[in-house]
C-alpha cells in the first residue's frame, strides 16, 4: 500500500511572521513543506484560495502583502 499525504492551506491573508518575527509566516510554510516532502515524497500540497480577499490587510495594501510573499 502506497501512502499519500494531502496538505491544504486556505484563508491566508497575512504572511508575516509573528512573535517579533520569530515564528510562522510564509517562510515557515515553505520550511514545513520541505521537511514533509523529505519524509513523505508522495505529498500533495493544495491551496484552496482566499489569499487576497476578504481581509482588512488586503483592502489596505491591495493584496500586495500576499503577492510578494507567495512570489518569494
């Protein structure tokens, strides 16, 4: 039996780290993805949307805060 792991993110409106830039953020997501793929190559990562709207940050920054993070 082959194992398949599915990981999904959605409703992500802010990609900055928390706790004075010491935890979380989109960089943490990228790190976790690399670690999981190293242990389980049969992993599918899905993003279900809602990265720009609706959020106060997206209205304020016109989504720029997320586009730059995803592109990085």
